[in-house]
C-alpha cells in the first residue's frame, strides 16, 4: 500500500503500527480508535467529530488552531474537556515538535 511505503520513507520503524479496517461493528468504533498512539489534527480544517471520538478513546491530540472557526474546533474541545491544552501549538514547527515528543524517541 502507498501509505506503508510513505511511512517507511518517513522513518516509521515498523509498518505494523499502521492498521487498516474495511468495516467494523459500530459498537467497537471507540475501541478501534483507542488503538492509536496519537491523533494529529488537520489544519486549516479540524477533525470536529473525529477529534471528539479520539478524545473519548483517550488518544492524545495535537492541533494547530488558526484564524477560522473550522480550524479552532479541536482547540475548543481540548480547552473545554481538559481545562488544559498540552496538544495545542502555535506553529507548524511546534506541531511537529509536540507530535514527536508525544511519540518519544
């Protein structure tokens, strides 16, 4: 798969960390999302309900809020839910550094 090749080129040690599912029962939705190590939110359009699912599954989330409402949803979720925002960054460099820190060496 192209995603496996791209992950390898980006230095992901083992492509077994990438999981693909075609269809799965709705009741296992959050359980499957909980397998993730980290949720990388997108900019300039945030994940919205997918970010909510990640937070419900207790997956750390990294987001870069920008100027529009659509780019600040995950920030609002982190702020309202946890009263702290460890995953909120102010620059793309901060996004990369924070994601790397969450994942460890």
